[in-house]
C-alpha cells in the first residue's frame, strides 16, 4: 500500500542498495582524473563497503544510508584535492524480493551466455 501522508518522519530508507556512480571534478585544468579516482578508491576501501571500480565509475553496495554517506564522503575527499566543483552521475537500485549483489547480477547474465539461453 502506498502512503499518501505528508508525514515522512517515520519513513525508512531501503535496507540495501547498490549505486553505480561516476564522480567528475570540474575545472581542475587537468585531463586525467586518475589521482582523484585513487583517492575515492582508498576511501571506499576504508569504508568496509563492497565496491567494484570499472572504467567509467564505481559500483558500491550496502545499506542506503552507508552508500549515500560514502558517495558524499567521496565528494569531500575530491574537494580536498583542490577540486572546487564536482559533478556526479549515479544510478541506484534496490530490491525487496531478494538479496542480490552486483556480482550476482553479472553472473546471471554470464550464465545465460554460457548456456546459450535466449
């Protein structure tokens, strides 16, 4: 049932999510963002959250609040490198029917491909 109440004080965030995000420092005068990406990866490692870096961003998994906090902290870390402006694009997924990791999602497609399923 969908609540139509305007009182959101007791509404909780999802227990688990994954977020694929790409954080881009703007106006640094540098073409490479490798140092900033490395700073974000160090932060995520320290967070204890499950994460996977890929060529166009990072997928991070955990509770909604933990994931959003880590992405916010990533902004802070990159601002500390001297970037005054950051633009981030993000896709976030949640499920209520089962627990599924990003790795599970990839494996499912790989299994279909390996089995020749259509």
